[in-house]
């Protein structure tokens, strides 16, 4: 096997990815995922405007957790619709991530079953954005 040596630029990029940047999604992408999530999940006793704000905060928290857990070479696929993961890979990734992220994810005062549903739907939407020929701004249902 041949040896692969990183350039100084690649090393600097890795340091930036791990030490400076904390999230992958931009504001428009967060809001697009939050809106889709809000359409699919109802939080009892909360009006729609407040629910949308909560969903935006939830998506940002999930984005930060995914950013820490996934290499940018994988998570960065949400930014590139020409490359991407297969439908089978997306199904597997959704299942694995929802389970693992739930260990670090808590929304006080929301029942666990609603929290789990929020996580599964939100991660599903984000992972769908990582599929080949899909865009975060035009997420499939």
C-alpha cells in the first residue's frame, strides 16, 4: 500500500474543521429542515410560531451534534448534490445516527417518544439531503 501524505493546506483544513467550525448547515438550510420537521411533528400545547422557533433550535442542535460525529467528507455531502450516498446507505445512516445522537440529545419537558420522533424525522431529512442528486433546499418528503 502506498503512503499518502497530507499537504500543509489539508492539515490546516482539518484543524479548522475540528477546532473552529461547529456546524455544517447554513441558516436557510436549517430553516428548510425545521419547516419540514414542523409540518411532520406536532408539539402539544405549543402554537405554530413558537413551534417553528423550537424546531429551528432543535435542527441547529442536531446539526452541531452531526458535525462533531461525522467526518466532513461525509456530512459535507449535504452541500453537494452531484456526489452523495445511495438510498441504501441513507437508510442505514438514518438508523445508526438517530440511535447514537439520541444519547446526547434532550429536550426538557417534551415526552421521550416525541423527542425520538423529532430526532428520527430531522436526521432523516438531513440524511436525505446527503443522497445523490438531492438538495437540502429541495428535500424529498
